[in-house]
């Protein structure tokens, strides 16, 4: 996997929409975690079903792309799995019980909810949070990769602005031949 990051050039309404999407993703994550805490022994399918119930119950959750909500459920799932693996392997110290998030700074989209523009300088988010077209500033050439290879798109809020990360599935390992010389 290769992660490429671009600085996002945004207008003020877009910043507000991104902040709302981040809050919604955090809300879904915390609600799913609370559901797991209250109903011990539930599995993956029940967590995803509860996500669907949240989308039916809350309008602002329905406005966020379904794949972004599923990515929040996956984050909870990973935290639960890590906790149980640490307990099973008897890792010394704290085991990392899953916690609620107070401050999260990113929202992650899977393979839908966004579309790359053919002008090679922008991305359009298509959910109902009205983020819209975001201009990108960066040096990497994202367009040499097939769009089907882009598996995740994440919007991150940092102190100096907003960034868009692309997770591209490529084989980036290089074969090095032995030279026969030893160093050290």
C-alpha cells in the first residue's frame, strides 16, 4: 500500500461541512462501541446492522456516505480485535480496552463517495454533507495510477489546514541484488 497526501484548498463552507462529516463519523464510532459494550458477544454482522439502524434513526448520519459509516464501524472492530488478541497473547501491562473518541480529526471514505476530476487537481465528494469539489495541492502524480487501485480516501484536519490522503494498492517492493561487498 502506498499513501499519498495532498493539501486541500478549501472555502469556509467546505471546512464546516468537513467538520460536520468528522463529527458524524465520530458519533457513529462511539454509538457502535457503546452498543458492543452493552451487548457482549455481538459480532461483526450485528455491528453493521446497528450502523444501518443508526442511519435510519438519525438524519445527519444518513447524510454521510454509507461507506464512511462502515469505515467507522471497521475502526471499532479493529479496536475490539486488538483488545482480545492482547488478552489472548497475555501482553504485559494494559490490554488496550476500546475507548470512546472525544477528538477525532479524520473521516475515511472507501471506494465510493468521492470522484477524481479529470483536471488532475481536484476531487469531488458526492455525499449529502455538501463538501463538494476540493482542490488539491501536492507534488505526487496521483494520475499515473488506475482509479480502481485507490482503496481509501481520508480527509484529515491538522493545525495547519486540511489534507486529503489516498491509499493506493500497489506493489512498491524493490528487488535488490547482492553486490558481494560487505559493509560494517
